[in-house]
C-alpha cells in the first residue's frame, strides 16, 4: 500500500491508501509478512506459495552470517 502525505508547517494530511500491485500466492497476513524491501530501497523481495509457479529452483547462499556481519 502507498499513502500520499501532504505536509504543512503545523500538520500532516494523509490521502487515501492504494495498492501498489497484486501478486497471486503472496500472503496478505500482516502478522506474517511475505515480503521485504532491500537495504537500498530499490527492490521488493517476495515469498510466494509454490503452487503459483511451474519453476523449481534452489538458491544456495554461502557464508550467510559472514556476509551479514560485513554489512
């Protein structure tokens, strides 16, 4: 969701929220988010239910904790 915000010297005004996009197979449960925004703010990473794709892939991340500590 996105919400336009107008600012003035004394207060903020929020407009009506709107969806940015819709993707099948992504949970909309706010207690279990299936997405994250990359640290540079340029990409969104999604976790999708496997029944919505015909591809079978495996991603191997080596040295995960070492890479995280180097950030």
